[in-house]
C-alpha cells in the first residue's frame, strides 16, 4: 500500500506534458480577453512555446519589446517594460 501512495504522489506532482499545456493554452486563448486582442495571444503563445522548448532564457525584455511593441508610440526600455 505504501508503494501505491508513493507512486500516486509522484504522478500527482509530475509536470504536465507539452500537449496538455498546449491544450490549456488553446482554452485560454479562446477566452474573449485573449481572442479580442491582437498582441496578447501571440505573446502568451511565444512565452509558453519558449518555455516548453526549454528556451525560457530567450524571454528577455529586448526580445519581447522588438517582437510585441509594433504600433506603440515609444520603444524605450521603460515603455516596453510597462507593456511586459
């Protein structure tokens, strides 16, 4: 019985698989908060995909600013930081 509980504990705390994360991402993106936005869906998808690929170190202010600040009046780091 103890072995069963230990196995259940490991399973309960296992990290979600990429496909599960992407399914949840798609559910979030279907929410009107995201579906009515031009930048938020692509921003969230980028962050999730970079993280799943093990490349979360690529999520930096400059990268996000150059990718998602199009159409903003100012692209100074302070302006970008307030967006991110």
